[in-house]
C-alpha cells in the first residue's frame, strides 16, 4: 500500500522502480542508525563533561572550606 502511494506521489504517472524505493528506505534506515550512534557519542561526551564539572565543584568547595577555616581559625569538622 505504501509503495503504491509513493509511486503515485512520484512525478505524475511515472513509475518508480522497486529497487529505488528499497534503496531509499535502506538509506533512510542507515541514516537513522548513524544519527542514533552519533547521539550516543554526544551523550557520552556530555556525561564526561558533567563528571569533570562535578570534580571542579568539589575542589572549589574544598578550597572555600579551607579558606574559611583559616579566616575564622576553627575547623568546621571539629565540633
């Protein structure tokens, strides 16, 4: 049914060879798989970046605690 619709949608009443329709579907499927693979790579890159930002935040917080400890002269962990 879909093949008939594609053929009718083609220029006027020109018949589209079956192999061209199949090839088009295969190319579209391959393109979708490639996009999904690329998406996976982007997600992995983003996860690495977020992990790196988390490490930077931890270091900055440790530095802030160290500086505040020096400023007030007391260790906040020694209650």
